[in-house]
C-alpha cells in the first residue's frame, strides 16, 4: 500500500450547508471503517487534511472524488504521495 495526503482547500466565500457537511462526515466515517486513515480540519482556517493508504494514485483519486465535500465546488483537493520518515 502507498500512503497519500489529501489537502482540502476552500474555494470562494460560500459556506457548506449543514446537509453538505453531514454528507462529508458520513463519507469519512464510512471510509474510516474500511481503511486506515487520520483526518481532521485546520484550526482557524477552512480546509483539512487526510492521511490514508491506497493501492495506487488512481485508486486514491477515485476515493477522494467520491467525497461529497467536493460536489458543490466549494472545496477542492490536492493529492500527494507521502513517505513517512518519523513516527513516535
């Protein structure tokens, strides 16, 4: 498995609706049941980050695009392959 980081960034000024946010949370909770991940939002800034594993970049992109967070166009993401160097 390959580790990836997904950086979620706010686009524009329009906020997510509660329905959109809850759909995103459900997606993340369901994903966390099926795969190893760490995820969270930035403090004081819109956006967040997810560290997860996938078999390939293609699979990582496919998974990320399923997140309802991006359907509205209010958020976009960048995906990076990530190499863990230090863990305590």
